[in-house]
């Protein structure tokens, strides 16, 4: 294993997804602190669009979930600009995560497992493994939706003085997303990868394919 892989164990797609999630939030936090919520929202929208273009350029294809999340971010960011209320940017996370959880749960209950459909040709797990992955991810998204709403409402009118500046509710929400939700998300999906190992199936032999009838 080379030096880069030892110290940065992410491939191009993972790197683009990570930076595409963190970058717009950091930009919004910094610009909001200096120029206010309108400028901060413009930076969020601009950085989100840039991250989607870069991901398309790097990967050569539109990754489904980042593009959906990006489109939702731009839509709710626009609502914030129109109304002047940062609530739209914040509540986007609640609605999006809750809808993802619902979609995964309904798909699992109706026999249309999302993860198996998308990754089934690349990764090979037992049916129990796919079900547990879908259930766990659905519960995780539901939990993050609830926590996001709790932080949004709990700090809605906060003005905390620290480090020679005043942190408003939107500042606290952004910091919570960057320094708590994102690390927890990384640990959660690392745990899911470890958990799935016991449900892994042998790779199908390349030459072992059904022959077409003559």
C-alpha cells in the first residue's frame, strides 16, 4: 500500500462526495458569519453547483444520491433567498432524510430493496445482509432527521458569544452538521461495511454463466 492509500483511504468517488458535502457547508458558515444569511445561502448554492459539476467531470456520470441531494439543496436555498428565512436550508435536511428513510423502508417491505438494486451487480451479499443494511440505513436517516430538527428548533434563537464572535442558531446548526453529524455518519457506514462481511457471498465465476438455449 502506498503512502497516499495509508493516509487517505478514499477513492475518487468517495473524495468527491465528502468534499461536495463539507465544502458548501463550510462556505456557508464562513460567508454567513461575515456577510449574513443571504450571502451565505448564495455561497451554499454556488458551491453545491460547483461540486455537482466536479463530480460529473471526475466520475464521468451523475451519481444519483449526491445529485438528488444537491438539487434539493439548491431548491431550498432558493426558498431561503426568497423568504429571507434560514429555516428552509435547515429543514431541507429533516425532510430529505425522512423521505430517504421512508423510501428505503417501503422498498424493503414491498420487496424492492434499493441497495440490492443499485449495488447488487457489484457487491454480493445474502438477502438477510441486504435487508439488514437497508433497515439500519433507514433507521439512521430517520434518527438524523429527528436530531436535525431538535438542533434547529433548540438553537433557533441562540446567540452564544465565543472566540470573540457571536454564534447564531444557523452557525451552531452548521457546526453541528460538520463536526458531529458527518463524523458519526462516517463511523456508521464503516460499521455497516464491517457488519456486512459475514453476509458476503463468493464472487460468481466469470465463466460460470447460463448458456443461451440453442
